[in-house]
């Protein structure tokens, strides 16, 4: 850690140590560059490792185990008086976070990266000022990579107070499961956390302004999630809006405008989860000559280069999709371009996963998108209840759908919902990158019994000769 009132220089300056920033710093160092990494938080890893991806998945897993224990009668498992110590759960989660963030720090150290804790502000097109409790560092750089990430959007009238009105960051640190919680926002983060606390015993109510949960995701992918929410006792209001609240001794009394009129909900916690916005303010991008679009995202080319040819930007700050793995790949591209390689962010597709129960995973085009792109789409859909491995997990709901071009059989996309589909989607992503066909997927021998067989089975449906389901006969036409 570099501290003190000093002036220094570096070949590559990276601002932000999330999954985009630290990966970019390490790749640049591997290429022989002198690298300085600036992070305003005490630990490295950004929101993903500290307050997002990793802690949320730990809580999702633990709450799922607890829920299964309570409903094991079908397997012949009976556990009396099962209980959960949320404070101990939080300690376990924090230990995982510390191991990973500590691992990132070690990787930076072993790659010779100088790390400075503080907030960076551009003072020119080739320099920044980094302020911290230890003083000020003025840093000149040859090239810079901005990786400052994003933050939760606050709803006017429901600003975070950290106690009653909370965001996802605070929700991941609760030492006890509240008896009641109202969640504003039915997107993927809101649903993931709703299911965590519903499984821990919280009475959860979800309020979503749009007419569907997880807006933008196909409805048939959401239906199994809605079924699970109902089983967990979660009350859902779509086409509804939280209007105001008054504080009470135990939390808040929230007024919600629903399709059936106004309703009031007395809850201990209100979780606001309505999306994220890029952290592009307060770092003086105008001083750096970096241009933003009308939504506040930094404009970059395929090499992640901004309007300043010596400054690159990666991750959430350059636009959708706001995904950690996208940021990491962009970080590698930016570092390699700085190192003189002809790299570019020319990914064919970027897979996305929603860690609800059941999980949702998508990659590439939907049938509608394929048609709009000029293809003649066909789909092969295989239901998990017809898959042996899915039945043995006790969570058979869901399906795999492959989208391909009818004329060439080229794989264009996939949509999945079901048990651990997060571990299946990469196969289809690779297929698209390699310009594979559904016949290639069909002919690839998949191990049995596994969930991955669902991909092979869906390919067989697309090819017109499935083994484990009966396809409906096509109606004959009479001239």
C-alpha cells in the first residue's frame, strides 16, 4: 500500500479493483508493464467480491440448504426443530469474502502491482489526484483503465437509511432475518434476495412496476420462479408502485398503489432494488477528455478505448450487460491493447445467469431476436421433468430451449430455467463462438445421468427425432 503526499508516475493506471479492474491490472503486469491500481475501499475485489456476486451466492446456497432440510419428507428425511443462526451464517459468508479478496491482494502483490487506497480524480488527460486518509498522491500515467463499476439506484422518497430502507448491500449483511420485508423491484437482484429471506422465514412482499417479474426475460422462463415464490409464501404485486412510507417503531408502513387500489404494508425492512447506474460522476472525466453518452456511460470502441486514446474503460461503466464476467474479459482486452496486442471485444455472445430458485440462464438470441436478425428460427425445447438427473435432484421444474437457424442448423442462442442451469449455459456459449450446429450438440456424447443431457436432448428435438419425449405430430394440410 502506497501512502503519503507524493508525486509518482506509472505506465498503466487502473482505477477500480472489481472483476474488471484487478483482472486488467494483472494482465497488464503479465505483459511487463509497471502497474498502479487505485481502489477506494479497504479491500480489493469491488462490489462483486465484497457486496454482490460472492456474498449473495453464499446466502443463496445456505438458505437453499435450510429450505431443503425443512422439506425432506419426500426423500424420507425428517429433521426436527431445524433452525438457522443467521449471525453465524453471516460470519461464514464473510470468511469466504475475506479469502477471495485476500487472494486478489496476494495476486496483485506477486505480480508487482502497486496498490493505493483512495479516490482518484482526473486532473488532466494524463494524470490523476488520489486522496485518502493518508494524504494525496499525484500520479502521472502513460495509459489508464477506468473500472469504477456501478451502484444501486435510489428511489425518490425511499432513500437508504441503512436500517429500515436498505439496498442489496445492506440486505446481504443483516444479522437476523426480519419477520417482514417489502421488496421494491422484481428484477433479478430483488428476486434473488426475496427468495433468500423467504427461505429463512421472512414474510416477503414484492412490488414491481412492470406487468411481469424480471422485465425483459421471456415469460415461460419466469413461470417456474413464480411457482416457487408462491410455494414460499411470497406475495407478488406487478403493475404496482410503492408511493410513500411512514416510519413506525418496528419499521415502516408502506403505501402501495396496486391494480386493485391502494394497500398498506407494515414491515420491518424495505429493500429497494430497481437497477444500477454507472459510477462515472465525481472523477472529472471532462478533465481527462473522456466522452459519455446520454445515459452516463463511457463511450468506447471494440478495443475499450475512450475518446482519449490513452484512456480505456471497462465493465459496468461502458453499458449493458452489467456482468462481472463481461468486465473481466473487457479488462483483458484493454490490457492487451495497451501491451501492443491486436485484441478486441469481439465476443459473439455473453451468457447471463439469474440465481433464483430455479436458476435462469440465457445466451445469444431468442426466437424473436433471431427472426428480427433475418434468420428463419427454429427451437428445440426439452422439459427437465423428462430428464432422469433432474428428477433425482428433487427440483425437476424447468427446461432447455435451443434456438437455431432452420436453413443451416447454426446454433443462435439458448434459454434455460431449472436446477443449476448456471453450469450448463457455457456449453451453448462455446457452441455459438465456434459456429456449431444443433447437430454438433446432438452428436456430442453427454454423460448420464447429468443435467447437461438436457442440451443434447433439446438438440435432438430441434433435429426432429427426440428419444425421451414424443413430439406432437404435425397437422397435414389438404390442398
